């Protein structure tokens, strides 16, 4: 139960952000396309602003889609150099809503399909302003290419990087991450509840976080959708270093053959009609 200081003046929610990718092109009034500057996590791709890597398809071309879809499609481009002079063999896409839309509390969801391939690292997440990890990071969906599971996590001071608060959702039966799923988080002032298709897979409370470090989830965050390749998280799962760190040869070959992409049907955020009080003695 929420402490009295956390009670909202109204529990009614309304949609405050919605994109069903129905314009025929990326809506840049909502999204920024990011390009690689500083690199992180020993990832093996450069992010570029290109219709090769980020594009929209009509629903008729994607079974199960409800309208247009966003596609983030990594490509093999050996020897690609960033403006900083760093060289990569792959390019990919990353978009965010920084300076265009941010939010605090509410329910955030994405409907998407993921590809299979060890070492792939797509993610749907939210990040606060300022220096990381004090900015706070909410990983609504992360995936390292093993179709039987996805993960959710929180990162902040004292519980960041490989020490983040993290949990996995393992699929059962005939379904896996390559099917359509809705990945979401319900964010309240005292907890975050992560769900897959409405099923709770992880709940992180304020006391759980404060056991490790300060709670940094009372400020506004912006959304990020990206598709990394290789890097630390895949490597600590698959242990592969050849031909790329965290990205084994079979997956690299699938990228070279243009078989790897994520497909996003829609992104939605529902916020509360009135603000929460945020004073607490916790």
C-alpha cells in the first residue's frame, strides 16, 4: 500500500504519449535519431541517422501489426568510421525523446518483435537528465538474442552497470521473444512493476533500492529505443570474443545477410491526471 504522502489526488490515467508509426516516416517531432559519439559497453556498432537502419513499414507488410511499424535494422558496413575516427563493421539505429518528451510516473509500454541471434542487444528504456548513474535508468526490456528470455532492470548510484537490480522473464510453451509481446512498466513513487503481456515479472520497491543506494526515480525521464550489437551484457552471457566482443560469427553472418531487425508496432505512455505528492519518510 502506498504511504499517505504518495497518494495521488486522482488515480485516473490518460495517454500522454502515443506513436503507432502511421506517418510513413519517423515522426521527428517526437523522436531524435542519435549518432555515435562516445561509445559505451564495448558495443560493436556505430549509430547512424539513415533510412537503411531506421525506417517505417506499412502494416500490410508485417503480419500481426496494427498500423505502421518502426524497424531498426542493423547493417554490415565494414570499416565505417565515426566523426571521432573510431572504426566499426556494423551500423545500427538509436532514437530517443530527449528534449521533446519526458515523463514522471505512469505506465509505459511498447509492442514489439525481436530477432534471434546470440549477441544482439536491443532495448527499450528510460533515462533521466544529468550524469549517469545519478540520472537513474529504467530498463523496461533488454535482450541479448536468446529467444527464451528478456530482462528488466534499474540502475542508479550504488546499483549500476553489472550491479544493477535486474530480473529475467523466461518464456514458456511455444512462445518466445520473436513473437509479438507488450513490454511495460508501471512507475509509482514507491515502486516500479515490470510486466510482459500484462504479467508481472519484476517489482522493485523504494526500500529495495535504498538498501543499495539513493532512490533516483522521482524526476522526469525520456524514452530510448536502440539496437546495440555485442558488448558487455551479451558477452557476460555468451562469453564470445571472436569475431567480435559478445557477437559470435553465426549472428554476425545473419546481420551481413540482412536477416536481423526489431519491429515496433507502437509506443504508449499513460500518465496520471494529477501529480503525486512526493514527500516521504522512507
